[in-house]
């Protein structure tokens, strides 16, 4: 089970985690386990939700579930300081 440690003290990541679990607990758990294994936590998790997915929890969950991890990392684009948008298909 994923704990709030995945947020690494980032309040935006915490808001995302809480919203995602409220929306769909089982899907959120699977997605956050996958992100935690990939090292996408804290500010990177927040960037995925905020920058890449425009705070769309559904899009973020779908992205975490279906998009290959290297592609997620490319969109987070951490070195540039802001994530690249992910569009709905």
C-alpha cells in the first residue's frame, strides 16, 4: 500500500493523492504504486498532475496507468522546471 510518503512533503502532491483516492481508490492505488516504483514522487508527481495533466485527475490516472514510464518522465521534463502537456486521446 502506498503511503503519504510518496508526496515527500509536497503539498500539491498531497492534494493530488487525496483527490485521486477520493475519485477511485483502487485505480489510484495501482497508479501510485507504479509511480513509486519508478521514482516519480513528491514534486515530480505534482508536476505530472499540475503541469502535464492540467490538474485533471482522470487524465493523470489514465496517464499513470497506460503511458510507458520513460514517456511520463519525458513529459515531466524536470530539468526545464515545468512539465510538458499531455493531451487526451
